[in-house]
């Protein structure tokens, strides 16, 4: 176990572990720490506590000092300068006619670097803009492209529930949210009702998703045939998941009766696979596309432009499914050859990497044929020597 303190650098953002040493740090204490980006002004999210060694990235950096009144004033000055820098940058963006939306700006504590956060539909060539900003501010400039979720977390706002956005107040990381979670909770699939201010699925859909998923396994589906305690059969007309109640329509000749039962008193087929009454039925193609667009990007995939380029390069390298292998030729010299493998590899035969396997099989047969020829030559030599 290691004693750490969680430091947060923005109002809403991830907390990072630092070594508190013997400093008297409480929740809300402002501190100065050394990071990879230089000196930063942060706030303790909680008092020091102990965590497992596996959760800490070593070496654990130390807190330089508790912020002094001078540090507090400098941080306030940085915040004021950030507003002016954001205004100037917006003017420069208009001058260069770039299709990008500036979200926020951030000064390093020692004012050695100025970072601008922006959103854009695609890649933006901002090289000329960076040169212009560098000549204006005379410091290092960084432009960082973020996603709509991160932008909403920075800006904040009031959600449809009437409270501040979860991502702006307390959420450390975004959690994966899918349309399936809305289906499990019997919510309307209207994009306007299940999407947040960012235009993506609301994060709160995941709060009770696990509970609903468990309870739904012990409840019949709407319209499903169920067997009553007295042996009669009926059809589930309404389901109250949280209370475990089911309204069953019972048919007795021409008469119909709607009865309430506990789900535990009914016999029905346990859930498994995709329900027959899929909630997507009855929706138009355009509505389905709008729903799928809400979950195109999962949480944590909002990358900077540099990170996207790096991932693209790594993806291209991995998709080739090619790797080099060492082998020795007839003279015993070490050489390399490129061998295809993986899915759709080799000469393109099959869908499960059969191409690479076929090539290996050919090499094996060639080696066996070569060995047989060598054995035949040796036998002929022996016969000649005997004669």
C-alpha cells in the first residue's frame, strides 16, 4: 500500500496521484506540483489515503508545496489572461477562415505554454494559425482537438433533470453507454429524450443499467405467454420491473380478465437472446440511423489530432497482419523474410488466416522434398563406392 493524494487540475477532470509526504493536505487544499508539462496549480480532491501498488504509476511525483497567497494570485491572473487569449484566438480563427469551434484555453502555471481546446468535424490544418498565435503571445502554443463529450464537460450546463451536468461536477471518466441500456429500462428511443447536451447518449443511462439487466432476466416480456399459479395461461400485458409485478390478461372463452401477479408466482421462459418484440421494430430507417449516431463514439475515444494520427498509423500497421521472421538460408546466414498471417492473410484464401497457413505448408513440403533428394544422392554415392 502506498499513501497518495488525488490532485485535480480543472473543475471537472481526472484526478492524478501524487506523494503528499508530510504536508498537511485536506480536501480543497490548493497545491503546486511538478508534472510532465511543468509546474501546475491543482486542488486536492480528497485527503491523503492508501491505495494498492498496482494502481500507482511509478515513480510517484511529490507535491512541491502548499499554494501560497502569491501562487493563488498568479493562478487568478492566469484565469483572467485565459479569457483574453481565447478572445484573441477566436479573432485569428476568423481571419484564417478555419472551420473549428474554440472551447477553452489554459495557461501553464508558469505561463510557459498556452493550450487551446477546440472541436471540429474533421481534421483541421492549423499550422499557420499556430505560427500567428506564437508571434502574438511569444510563448509555446498548443492546439488540442477534443470531442463533443469533453467539450460539454469543460463548458458545463444544466441537464434535463434540472441539475448540473454529471460530467462537469463529479465524473472522473466517461463510461460506455449504448442503446441497449435504454431498451433494458423501457425508455423511449426518441433521440431527443435519451441524448444529453453533447448530442450523445446520456451518461445517466448507465447508472441503473446493471440493476435493470438483472431484474429483466426474472421478468416476462411484453406479450409473452405465462402460466398462472392455478394452471391457466395468460399473456403479459404490463411489467413493473422495479416492483416485480406483472399484469396478465386471462382469456376464458369470450371473457377477458386483467389480473396482477408477482413475477415469482408465474412460470415463463427465461430471457435469452434477442427478444421477438424488438423495440426497434416500427422505426424508420432515418430514426435508426439517428439512434446509431448517438453511440458512434465511446467514452475515452475523444483523442487529439496527434493521438488520432498515431492510432491511424498503428492501425494500418496492425491491419497488414505482416511480421518479419528470422531464418537461415543454405549457407547458414541469418536473413529475414516477411510472412503473412492473421485474418485474410497470405494469398487471400479463406477468412481465418488460411493464406498464411498455406504458405507454411508449401515451405514444409519443399523442405521435405529437398531432404528426400539429399538422401537419394547420399545413397547413390554409397552404391558407387561399393562398386
